[in-house]
C-alpha cells in the first residue's frame, strides 16, 4: 500500500485496451491511485475480451496473469455476501459490493447509469466516468501523468498524437489535456 486512494475499476474500463493500459500505468509506481477489482469483475472482463473482442484464450490468460503479478493488492475477495444488500443495477451489484467490502470510495465506470447516486450515497461511494477520473489525476500530477502517457505511446510504437486520437473516443477531455496539439 502506498497511501494513495483506492479506486475500483469496472470491467467496462478494463476491456477497452488503450484505456485500461492508461489506467494501469497510472496505478504503477509511482502510483497515483490504488486499483481494486474482484475476481467477478476480471471474469466479466476476460469473457468480454474473448467473446466480443476475439482475443485468443492464451492472451486473455496472460492478461489476467499480469494483473496478478503487478497488482497483487488489487484483488477484493469475500464480498459476495454483500451483493444482495446493494440496490444498484442487478448485473453490476457485484461491483458495488466489492467497493463496499474493500472500503473503496470511487468506482470508475463507463456505465454510470448502473450506479445511481441514491444507491451509492448510503455507502459513501461515488461513480465517475474514466474521463473525469483521468482529468482529475492529470490536474493533481500533470508531469507524472504526461510522462506515463508518453511512455505508453512509445511502448505501443505510437506518437502521443496517435495515442490521444485513440483515447479520444472514450475519454475525450483527457485526450485533449494530454495532446501535444492542444491550444
């Protein structure tokens, strides 16, 4: 633990590879936040990678293996008993249950409609879109975020402009703040 705030990542943000890569890089040392997820969230992620994005099974297994190797503290266990206690969208109750169980105050998700305020407020949890989350991290540590995103682009053999273009479809404000072309 580094003392950074814990943040639960929903499967929908982990399935989007470029977004997931950005989020996980910002959770690597020096960390800007502590990532959290449950086996159920990762199961949902890996099923989507295989079924919807046609990732080969060995690549999906490698992805999960890398998550375990690099983010051992991220795994939330023992939260199934809370699923019936939360009132959000039924197919995403396991996500809120994991956040409650791990005392994680923020859920990063693209499915904000599944996490309405009246269901989160009693637990002291908020759900935020990854665009808002990433922009807030950039506002707190602009140079560190820029360096990690520059490294991401380099590792993927892309320019920062190309990476910002890819991210723009999902996190447009963040893509704007990291773009070297912004005015």
